[in-house]
C-alpha cells in the first residue's frame, strides 16, 4: 500500500521539550499522526498528517454504540541513539483480538507495524531518553459510518498518535498503591467485552475508580461477578509473590485483558529467568495468605507503569490489610529493574522483543 506523507513544513513544527524530566504521562503530542480508512471491505488511504481534529458526522456509530478500541505500546531510545519498539507485534495481534470481540475489521499486523514504524520514523526527535521515559504509542480504531441502526459499522478509521512520556506515577516505582476491595462494581461480565481493549470497558471503570478515591484508594481490585476470585487492578493485571519468590498471575478468562506485560513475565519464567505461574486466585485465600505472610508482595502489571506494587488493600467497612511492610518489595523491584533494562537496552532482551525503527 502506498503511504502518503502530508508533513508540516519545518517552520510550523513544534520542537520536543528540552527538559525530559517533567514530561508527565500521555500529556504531550507530537506534530503528526497516522490515519487510514476502511470501507467496502478494505483498508485504504494510509497517510501521515499533522496532528489535528478529525471530522466525523454526528451520526458516526462510534458516538452511539461504542465501537472503539485502542492499544498502548512503548518505544525506547537506546544508548546507541536508535529507537526500539517493545513487543509491538503482540499489541497488533491483541488489537485484532479486540476487533473480533467488537465486530470490527482486522487490521493486518504487518500493516499496523509498518504504520507504527513510519510514523515514529517521522517523529524520531520526540522519543526521549531520560530514565523512565518512553515514546508512548496509542493506536486506535473507531466506527465512522453515519447510521443509527444497532449493528456493526461498515466504515472505520484506524489512527496512531504519539506521546513522549515520563513515569506513569510521578513517584516512580518507589510508590506503593492502595486498592479498594469492593463487591459493588465489576469491570466485566462473562460473555462480555472484558478481554478486549474497548472504550466501554474503561468508561465502566471510571465510576469504580471515583468510588475508590473516596476511600483514599488509588484504584479498585476487580473481582469476578461471583466475588470469589481476583481479576484485575484498575487497568492492570494483578499479581502476587509467594514466600518462595514465585509470581502468581490470575489465569486469563474472558473477563481479563491478556496483558502483554503478564505474558512477557510468564515467558521469562518459561526461559528460567524468574519464577512465575498463572492460576485462579481465590480472594479469601489470597487475603488469608497476605495476613499470614505466605504472600509477601502484590501489585499490578501493565505497559504504563510496568510493575506497580500494592501496599494496602482497603475495604468498605474501614478494614485494611497491609502487604508485608506496605512498601514495594524486593521481587517486584528486581522484576521492574530486569524488565526495564530489557526495554531500554541496558541488558539484552529475549529474542524478538525489541525491533529497531528503520529509516524509510
Ligand atoms: C484492563 C487492563 N488490564 C491489563 C492491562 C495491562 O496490559 P499490558 O501489559 O498489555 O499493558 C491493561 C493495559 O493495557 C488494561 O487496560
């Protein structure tokens, strides 16, 4: 497919911030975005354009019936000065898994990756290199057909925008979060869209997060519908570490997003670099094991923060359970270090995890 470059003249381009230590997360935009359209059963018109408004009809189906999905990927500037995409092939595959759940068209993974690479190549100057920084990449797709009947749209846009970012939490890894354990809100239902990265799952989480804040908690610990098993942490997978040092991740179900961070942790375990497994995690047994010290660490896995340790689980009746001493534990810290050293090129990553962005 022929990619069209409609770039801003150098005189109208913004320059990246000189101070890379206060980028924030997801706040900044680069000069350009990628855009492509789907109609008559095929993707067409791939182009890189100035970042700006997209014009849609008020009847565009994304506004009414929620056919929207997205991905979150990071690219890193390595000591050799080049930019490397981290596991973007996995995100491209997951985007297609989400598309299937939402009755949206697949985007060939090779096309997604070419679009990512071409856009990042244009915006090279925006990939930061400061510690804990990355170029955060947001591919997304939405329904554009003007129609009010409830059925899958026949037209879509696929876009990519970029955001040079610092650490997800301003305190970085040193901050342990508080989670509200609630049986009142659920993120996803069996047979629903929980395993996809669709906008609807995130709007459903907003009210729960606001509720968590009233308990001075950062996020909610999501349970399954029967309130018996642990599912996710806000927008991360949950993990805990047993006394023997094994990381345990709840088994994937159709109400849990298949986190690429979790999958990577499990791959590291399969390669003998760490100890990790997946199994259903019953809430009551988990809480008993935290109280008894059988579980020594817990937290969340996700692209944004990588490893986000949990210090306390709080309950609606005021009860609180602290994990060990409430501070980020050594296994979580070591995993964060290992994972980020792969991402940033400070240690050789497993084969295929990093792909250098070519110069087109
Ligand atoms: C609901 C949810 N669970 C888990 C994750 C972590 O997934 P990943 O490690 O692929 O970022 C995310 C973030 O993408 C998420 O939104």
